[in-house]
């Protein structure tokens, strides 16, 4: 190229480059907005998916929580409350604005056809949230997301059969069925609480259903309480010291003395199976206070004792004079026993001395002991023929005899079984029945005046402070089977709450 043309060429090239750069810049500027909208849309869409997943999980769990307590039609209001409370306590992103959930219940609902079309009590929870956008905020300031879930509690019928009660004891023992109460939130069960009784030692309210007794008849007209297949069922043993005087002839002799843990004649103690599932002994809430007035008369004929227990005159233990002692009336609480839990006041008038003892029974096994349960053994893996053959002459399982158990041993897992749990024990191939057998020891042991009943062996330490002191641990004071099957459900084995949609 001639030198004279170079300047012109460079000017033309420079102009062309400038024009091209401007065009690119203009094109980029024109494309920037839609590019930002595309990127912003992708970012906000991902956020919406994330937030909706969180919202969906919240309504799923709320619906399941509500359905978990919706086992009978009358619990519709409770199911709504539980579902609402559960949702409101769910931790959701603070950047979304959530409206109050909508909860509806249906006592005539059904399980999702994919899981079975059987009837179910259903709970539906719906929720809406508003989410602010980011890069899309110029076009769409916010977006609304919704989530809905339905959970169903299959209508499962519990078919409970309680076998004949058997008993071998000097004390009178009665057993009652009760439902473990719901917890404060209504979405589970509180194994530390118990239904109320009318009066200590009196016939219970309909919170307790008498299964059987060693000395009294089952109340006429009582009706077994209704319960769902997943309701935990506890068993209460009501023990009356020396209940043989009320008609129990199993002891063979007339016994009126205190038992080994200081419960005087006719004193009532209660033991609750469900407490095992709260890491407590069944006797944990059983200790009671009582008052005994002793009148001693000193004369040339020696000392004699008459006794009044809470206003009732006590008959002395067997007629041998050696048993007319304070230990016969107070058991472990007698002065000099080394473990007395009594306070006393005395007054003397002439040759008569009146002493009033205020005592508390001393069932010595506590939840701090290494072997806290010497009262109950729950047997599983039994056949129907075994259940049918149980009688007063039956022997407790070898694993139970002469043993105390931790709260997690000795069949404690079935201390308050649901019908579903018992039903699941059934195994047709091995002949195992859907049943458990409750073997109770009344914790009376062989206190003064009770050593006539054989066997008189203790299962644990015989010292006053030893865990299980006073136990004969034969687990035959009261025993009976409970059998339960279920019917209904989804037809596919479902007995628990499932998401239906």
C-alpha cells in the first residue's frame, strides 16, 4: 500500500472498530435486562422450590400429628388443635410470610387407594405463604406458594380378651385395666401419670376396669372402656394386706399381721404396670401413711397389746403370745427394726400407756436401685394352649422366679402394651399367640405373721436396705393373660398413621 494511503486506511479502520464496539455495547445493553430476568427467574424459582418443600414438610408433619390423636370420632377437635399447634411451632424460613393453616377433619375418610381403601380418620392441613422475589422484584414483587397434606389414622378395631385371674397369696389382690393418659400436648402418652381413683381402696371410677380379684366379685354392670388399637393399656394391682380375712382362702391360715414392708392389716397398696415405661417401679407411687394406736396394760399378768389402725381394731396375729408384739403390727416399721419410718407420741395414765404411731409403708425398691422392679414380670411368646391352661397351680416362668428386674428387663417393654403390639406378637408358624401374661408379686414378702405361707424365700437381699427386701418373688400373687387381635386397617397391614396425599 502506498504510504500516502496509510493514514486514510487507519482512519477508516478505526471508524469501523468504533462502530462495531458501539453496536456490541448497544446489543449487550439490550440483552442485559432479559438476561437478568432469566437468571433472576432461575434463582427465584429455586428459592420457591426450596421454600415450598419446607412448607410441604410442615403440613405433612402437622397432618400426621393431628391424625395420631384422631382414633375415635370424638377426638376431631383435639386432632385440629394438635395439628394447628404442631404447624405453628414448626421452624420455617423467616423470609416468608405465612398465613394461619387451615385444618379439617373427616371421621369418614379413607386411606389412599394406593395403600388400601379402608376407612380412616383423616386430617387435612393446608397452608399458604408469600415469598418476596429477588431479581424478579421489578416485574413480580412476591409470589405465593401453597401446600396441602392429608394423613389418615386407619380405623382398626381392637378385640381384647382378658383371661381368668389366678391368685396365690395371703393378701387380697385385685387387678384393673386402665388407659395410659395422653400427654399435655395430646400427641403422645404420659407414662408418668395415672388415671384418678374415686377413693383409696374404694371401687374405681370408669377409669379402671376390674379384670378379676382373689377375694371379691367383679362389679356388676361395669363396661370395658373404649380404646384404639394403638392405645397403651396399663394394669393396676390393688393389694390389701391380709385380704384373706375378706374371703381369700388361698393362704390357708388366718393372718392379721403387718407384711414385710410395714403395711398393717387391711392397708391398701397400688402398683401400676405403666410406670415401668417411665423408668419407675410399679410400686413407685404406692407408699401410704397410716396411724396405729397401741394401748399397753402392765399388770401382774404381764403386758398385753390392743391396737387400733385408722379407727379399726386389729385382731392380733395367730394366738401364740410370741406374736402379740409391735413387730406383728408394724412389720418393718416396728421400733428396733433398724428401718422404722414412724413418729410416735405416748401418754400414761396409771398402768395404761397409749402410744400413737404415725407411719409410712416402706416398699424399699426405688427407681434409684439397680434392680428396681420386684413386682411385675410380663411374659410374651406364649402359645394359646399355654394361655388356656393357666390356673392357680401354674408356675411362673423360670426366668421370673427369684429375680428382680431393671425397668428395661423382665418384659418391661410390654408393661403397657397396645392391642396392635399384642397382635403383632402372633406367629402362626410357631403357634405364638397375640398375648401377654402379667405375673404380679404383691411385694408383701414374709413379714411377721405371714411366714405360714410357703414358700417363704426372699428373691433378693434380706437386709432392710436391700433392693427387693421382703419379696417372695414367686410372681404368683395375681396372674392372668391378655389377648388382643386387630381387625380393619388398610388391608395391607397398616395400623399406624400414614400420609394419604
